[in-house]
């Protein structure tokens, strides 16, 4: 069954590939987009081929010189207009994401606000590309440092935040003077196509932003990466795929920004404000239904407060309404597809078999759509398989600890290092633990860390580079040193 997308969401979405300012059907046929709440087809979009990807690279390369030479203020004004347009159409964009991704309207509305802010932030950063002039202390010659656009950038985004992950890459790339090819996730291409149309309307010149949706992301991205005209890859997705892309990038020594998997510990000490910790847990775990790389994945709770924390968390989870994202009463929508639900169910069944206690949920309801019940699990062994990988669903495993060093040992025992959460009333302990945690970000008595003005990114196998803040702009700039003497 197919859906009338415009009447459902209130927004007209192009369904072709955007290459060089032209919307085209490409050469790969059609790619169906499924509503995860109903399993019905929302729309069909063009299914791009390797040749389409290379055509998009060519269009971006042709557009690059003029865009790079465009005064920063003009580039900034395009981004500011994009912010204004997106803000004025917040509700249609939210409905579009709720339809193709499954997230609740509350989460989708929050994402639109967050996503649009990257356009505004980088409209301000575009005019602050700095350099410096110093004198060499020995030779006395001048050291002139400038920054220039890195060049054609391939942007690969995931399905869980289809607007924000696109704007978080497009914003700094355009601010820096780069042209881009966006390859959205095959589960959620509609939001990316709507954003591309919006950027056209905002005055971004033809060829500066190109979009290629495809059901064959591996071959299409590989073809673009092998093209010497491409000088940047920015990827958000799994660590497994990130490793493969880094191997491919070695062939052309391609500059890479990688925002990869997470396995976030949420540490609650015995002196924590439990009211604040529960509120933070609801945000850190249930934002986007748990389908976030920043989602709290492992709850390490001091044994003195673990029983109370678990009972209160289960009570809050139990009051959440499961339903279609487009329903105003929904708190938790479906997972994005059947494969994701099967993985989540397998992790829960596995830890229950290890002796953990399922306090709430633990099943997929008997209904259409890729739903899974909000689930709380207590008495989870510290070595359980569920603690070693991203759950990417509404499941909270609770592991008990006895002292600070044990909590740190548990938290750092992972190849990932994206974000951690710490709750304690002791500021000295909070800062001490934050420094000792092997993650790129820490939420100290706070369940939300994402902010367009902050450098987002991880350490270890959670990624390379940063997105957001001034650091995010630098990812799309090359530093050039000019030795001079006058």
C-alpha cells in the first residue's frame, strides 16, 4: 500500500536525485521508503547508481571554485535563509521525519529545532574563518597562516536523525566554502531530499549541494571516494562500517571525519539526586526511542540506591505510550526496521538467559509495525553481552557497583568512547570521574549533551574529528602556511 505523502505530512518532497541543480531519476530504478509504524510504502525515490554518484561529484567539483570564492557573508546569508525557511516549516518537517523514521512527533519537533540551529550557527561561523601572522623567532621571516576550503566533500548520514545529521555536516561544509554530495540512509532519504530543495530555495547555487539516495550505499560511496576530485568524507554510522571506509580512504589519503558507534555508561553514585538522575535517564535513554549513538546504553548504579533507581525508572518507562510516530499521544514510536527490532529482542533474550531480571517489558507487541516495548532489566551481570554493544532501542540494563573505581573500570571497559553520563552531588567527584572517563563528551548531572555550539565527537573507536562548534568548521578547512619576508 502506498501513502499520499504530501497530505500526510504537509510537505512536497522531491523524489529524484539532485545533481548539478537538476532533479533526475538517475539510472538505478526506484527505492521504496517504508513507514515503520505501518509497514506500508510512503513513497518511492530514485535509486542512485555508481555513475550517479560520480556525476554528483563532477557537479560538486564544477561548482566548487565559484562557491569557495563567494564572499563569506554571502555564504552566511544562504545558511541564515535556510534556517529561517526550516523554522517556518518546522511542523511539516517534523511530520515527515515521524512518518519515515517512526520517531514520536515530540522527538521529531525537537530534532527540527536542533537541526535548523546548525544552519544558524554556521551562518555565524562562516564569517569567522581565521588565520594568523607571526614572526619566526630565529630566522625573522614571517609565518602567514591561512585556511582554505578542503574541497568536494562526501557526506554520509544515518537514519536515526535524518535532518540533524545532514545539517550538522552541510552547515559547516557550506560555511567553509566546500561543495558537497549528500548520501542519506536508504531507510530515510525523504528528509534529505526535502532539505536539498529548501537549500535551493535559500539561494545555494546549483551543484553546491547534491543528493544521491541509493539502495547500494557501499559501491556508490566507494566509487565517490576513489575519485581524486573528492577530498573529504564525513560519515556518521556504525563503527564496523567506519572501519571499512577508513581502509578505502587510505587509497587516496582522503581526509575523514568519523562519528561512529557509542556504548554510553550512565553512572549514578550513592549521593546522586535521584529525581534529577531519573529525569536525566529518561532523556539520555529514551530520546528518539533509544535509537541514538548518545543513548545511555549501560546503567551503572551504586548498590545502595540501585533498587530504588530501578523501580522508579521502571515506573516511568511503564507510563510511556507506544504507538505510531504521527500520533500526538505517542511517547515511543517503532524501531526503524525489522532487523533492528530482531537485534534488540535478541539482546534482551540473551541477558535474561544470563540470570538478569526483566522488570518491565521485554517483548515485541502483537501488532503491525516494528515496535518493541520499553524495557528495564535489573541484576545485569557486568560481563553480559548487552553491555558490549549498542542496543539502539528502548532497553535499559542496570548493573550494580560498589565503589568509584569499580564504576570507572566498568564504564571504560569498551572499545567505544563517545559519551558518558555521571550523577553525583559531589562536584569534586563529578569532575574527577569526568576526567577519568574515556569518552569525548560527558554529561555531568545532565542527560543531554548535544548542542550545535559544542564540539561533538568521541575517542577510541567512536570516531575521529568533531562536529558542531568552531571545531566542526575546521574539519572542512585546510591550513596553508606561507613563508614570507618583507
